[in-house]
C-alpha cells in the first residue's frame, strides 16, 4: 500500500511538472515500447473504439488524456476488474486479466515521467479483435452448431424493472454433448436495457440434485449459461461437457430496465457440440450455491440491518467426487466479498478462493487453470461465506438506512456462487489424482 500510495502521489505531481524531454532518457518508460503491450494484453478487450469502456486506449493519442485517471485506477487495483484476493487461495486462472506488480509499476512510472510517447517504431502491431457482432468463440470453434433465440421484448422509455421468462424449444432430436456455450443480447441498443440474462436448460430427465449436494437451493444442471457485464463464453475442459437431450427447452430470464427510450431486445444462446463419436467421459453441471441457509430464496437468513456490516454462510456437502472448474461470486450493491473454502473429510481446511472489494458492475468468472482446479473427494464440505456492507462506507450503497433482504431488484440483495462442477466415480477420481500428481511433478522438475 505504501508503494502504491507514493507512486500515485508522484504521478499526480509529475504528470504536470516533468517536461516531455523525459522521453529522451534511455531509461524512460514510454507508451510505444512499454505501456502499449500491457494495454493490448489486459485492457483493449474493453478499451477500444465502439466497445463497453468509456474511452479507447489503443493509441497514444487516445490514452494520453487519461494518464492521471489510469494511474489512480491501476494503482488502486480497480482496473482491470479482478477481485480475487492476491495472497489467499488459488492464483492460477485461465482468464486472468489482472495486472502483475511489474505491469502496475511500469504504468505508474510512465505516468510519473510525464506519460511520454516514445519512438513510434517501438509500437507493437495493432491487435486484431473479433467483430462484437459475432460470437467470442467462433474463431476457435467456427459457426455455432445450435442457436436458440428468446422472443423479443420491448422496454418502454419509462417503466419498472421487468423480468421476462419465456420458454422456447431447442429443436434437438437426439442427445448431444456440449463443449462450449456463448450468450448475448441482440437488437439495436439491447445491451443498454439488459441487466442480465439467464438461460436454463429444461429437459425430460430426473436429475437427483441430492446426489450432488444437500443444499435444496442448488440449481443442478438447470442453469445453462448467464450473460452479464464482464462475462464471455464458457468452454468445457477436455473430456467433460454438458448434456442436452431431445425435446429439451430453454427457459429464459432477462432482467430489463428502462433507459429513457423505447428499445426492443432479445437474447441469443450459441452452442457448440462435441463431434459425434468424440463424446466426453464426464458430465459437468453449473450450480447455484447460496451463501445463506434456508429452504427457499428470500429466507430470513439473508437479513441485513440498516447501517450494519453482516456476514452469512452456508455449508454444502459434495455427494460425489468432484473437480471445481470455476468460482463466481454474485451479490448486489451491498455485497463486498465472498469466500469458498474446502473442508476435507479428514478435517483439513483449504481456502480455495476469496473475492474482496466485490463490484456489482463486473461479474467475473474465475476459471481455474487445469493443473490447479480443486479435486475434492466425496464428503468434502464447501464452506461459502458472504460479506455485506450496508453502511455509508460502501460507496455503492443507495441507502444505508434501509433494511435489506433477498430480492431480484438491484436495490435488494442476493448471495450465491456460480460454480461449474465435473463429477467422477471413485476409479475416475483416483486416475485424475494420479494424472495431476504426474503433471505437477513434471512441472516442478522443469523448473529445477
């Protein structure tokens, strides 16, 4: 914290006081040589023309006016949005967009030096981004094998929030295994009115959710995919997938809100299947794990007094051997943090992941790397704990004098984790443990 605070103080002073000739120093940090590659890797996915961020950081001319703001947000680790606590739990993720300490130091040093441009010849080639009108995963998998679209919904210029829950058939006539999914709002300005969109898979099978958990609020494999700001497509790990059956349906839930103009919106779901004859061995499901006890949503257990800090927790027993694929905290405006801990059958406890400084504007799914995704034997208890701040110290809090409970509205609260889980029988689990041990041993030998 001392390093960041001093760097921020220096940057605020030096941006206006250091002359541009600092760029002539052989040791000077410049945009073209040092900063542009970082922006390309970690920032341009949002900060590019006609995308979700308020400004583009692709060129020096676009980034330079924002130098002070960049230093403040980067130094405070508010951008890029990545809320996993850096010194607790698993730290290797497939989709890590956070900045390393070295990258933060580079950006702060650039701002402190007067944000020099540098030699144009040092500028890396422009990064090519897929057209946002297409699918994120199309470059890897080609055109989707199946697209399911919700009915259109027209949002008036002024109206209460609406939750639109139509059901449409998938059109499948045979079982198919899913290897990737994507989802997006469609229609002119549809993203302006779409707060989030859920796609639930409804199909003619009896899923015994008690096989997987003793929590009656777990959605099993009913939830198929979610769209929210900060989330992209979902890919299955090798040899695992989700199963879609004939005559299945998608029940949608779109949360719409008025923005002062009439907008007609819909949501599309894209599905990529495993080729026939290459079906995976393991079934993966996406579960909603509440962080409070109670038999139904809205239970008294989620009860946040005015001007108070509150925690809730739940304990979920895995009835099968499992691999945890990801962790995503979902809360609303009073939500500040969430943790997921494993309590093993032998009593050992391990903190898997902890989200701090939760930000409702960003719904990050933290996808574990293949060699660290938790392998948990049956009987393991997942301990989920959520932290709420209903005081004036919470800048996102609309009214700390209100008593807050569970509800769909943004001003209400929620507390659950979205967790993808792959299940194994005993023989498969032993094989997976042995494979992991071999992989880690090989990696350690290479480092020595």
